[in-house]
C-alpha cells in the first residue's frame, strides 16, 4: 500500500507542483502530482515544506572531516595544495579502524543534516599505517560503509587504486596506507568488496584510480578492462592543479584527460573529479566521450585549485555533479551557488550559466542549470537511479522548511532559485532514503552518539595534530 506525502511544493525534475503529493511504495516513488482529497485521504501532511530529491554528493573523503580547521594557518613560506596534503597525510596515518568509522559517521551525519541522501565515497585508506594489509584488505572500506549504514545514507564506495607516489618520485612513507602492490591485487580487492555487499541495496561499489600521477598507464588500462566487464562506475581526480598537468606531460607527453581517454577510461560510466584546468582538446574529448564532471568548488576554493570552467563544459553538454571532497565545509547548497558565483566574480557579470538554460516563461534561469547538479547529475555520475522524485525512482527525498528564515516568502516560481543560490542546510527538516526516514524534525536519532564518538577521536588526536 502506497504512503502519500503531501507538501506545499513538490519538485519533480524542474517542475514545482503546488500542493503536491509524492506517493511511495516499497521504497520507490510510484506517483507524483497535485493533491487530490479523494485519492490521498490518508496523506501525511508536511505542511509548509518543499519535498525535493535528496542531494547526491558525488565526491567525498569522509576521514578528512577530522582535518577541518587544522590546516588553516601558515607554518613557513606560503601554503598551497601540496603543503596541505602533508597535513592530510599525517591525519590519514593517525586513525585506527574504529576511529576511521567514527570520523566517517560524523561526516555522513553532517551530510544527512544538510540534505544529502547519497554519497560517492572516494576511499583510499586501505592498509595499516606501516603499509601492511589488514587480514581483510577491505577492512577500512567496510568500516566506512558501516558508518554510512549507521547514518542511513545510500553509498557508492569507490575503492581507490593507488600504485605509486608519482612519476619518477621516490616512494613516500606517508602514502603507505593507500598503495596496493599491483593492479591485480587491487582488482581482487574490488571484486571481493563487490561480492560482500552485492545483496545490500543501499551499497554499491565502484573503482577510482586516484589520478594519473598515482597510477601508471598499465593500471588505467587494466581498470578500464575490468570496467567493461563489471560495468562499474569509475572516478578519477583530474586536472585539479596546474603542477599536475606539467608532470603528466613530462611522463606521458599528453595531458591527463587525453591519457585517461587513450587508456579507455573516458566514457559515460566515468567521472572526472575537479576538471579545473582544461584545454580545448580536453573539452572536445569530454564532449565526444560523455564522462560526468564532479565539481567540488568549496574544496577547490579552500585549496586554491582554481575555478571550474562550467560555461565551457555546459557548452559541450557536460553533466556536472557536485562533491564535498575535503569536508572543509559540508553544504551542498553553497557548492551549487559557488559554481555560478565564481564565474560572476571572474567575468564581472550576473547569471553567467543561464546562457546554457532553455528559455522558460521568456527567461533563462540560472537555477535550471544548477539544480540537476545536486541530484540527477550526481546519480548519473555514480551509476544510480536515485536523484529524481518521479515514478520508478528510489524514494530518496528531503523536506525543506519554508518557514526557515532562508526560504520564507518563496513561491513556486522562485523556489529553485532560492535553493540554488540562497539555501542553507539549517532548512532541511527531514530526509528519507528508500522511503525510510533518516532525519526527522531536524535531528538524526543517532546524532548525540555520533557527535560524542567524533569528539572523543578528536580529543585523542589533539596531541599529535
Ligand atoms: Zn578528492
């Protein structure tokens, strides 16, 4: 029997339905439409709220939640991505399996409270701090999945392939927890992880060669062959930092996107994470092969990476998703606005991305371009069918409080603009995954325990970091 959820607004794709109803049966949406007193007599009435698809966070390193606030100072000279990475490595090496789970649960809890119902976890902590694999080489991956299950998020665990420090670089002892000895061992671990979670509907497995610097062409090719057979999503960091482009050119004689394409990994099941520094050839390849792009503008701003060329990508019909990446701030709504606002600052103009929107009511709306980045495009990037409140899709949805100061006064015609450019996590009142409530009245039932567990971990780390 279907359960009916009634709200002042229901958002189906880009349509805003006034006094709408979402009908859910067996964890899936079975109908969406205007409220009908006869058909929806027993509807749960959420009153002054908007029911919208839960946000898909397509790129996360959950353990980096422990790093927030701990790398925001200068020690000597100037700070950049590479010096930040040193601090991040020390954090990565300080956590035992239980602590990895506690920190991950904190990150996932904060995501759920911000309206995220699915996470793509780019997971690269595999081994013991000295590099010895645990008895089960997926011990830490299981811990991260357990954390997502504790919170109730849908998760795609993208197991990272890390083979080396970089081109002509001596092994870095701080990377020992990430590195698998060869690609076959890596693929064996992916297969075992996939088998272990095959029957859990909210857990999916994917692959993630870390970057073209962290694996060789042979690894990329082997992962591409495996992808063809297993049809798994593949994510890879690409073109985040300019220094990475130079190093790639020196080794391969080509830029990262070209290398990824030549090894068979640029396709509709693949995602380029960041894609900040793209030349014309890279943009053409993206148009031709159709990978997703995962932008993480709050992290990219925090790390000084650069600005996503979102206009050029949209001109080539790219599907852009968003990710919280380094967790310096978990706020998918600000990720959306930052993509547009970065371009306004750069070009000294307004509504830059609206040029790529179809005309509606005689206008082009910036939100029409940004909105799918928070839901449908993220689902595409992870190969999932969530991301839309429409019949047949999983009932992953959130209720937003229209009495919250951030949303008060909105109407059907402005709701998407308010969500993409003026929204705050505070207005998320409830969240459901597969029709099951994970956040109710702005709280998660395990919130106190998860926050206390995280605070305990941070208390023990305080001395070392
Ligand atoms: Zn990342």
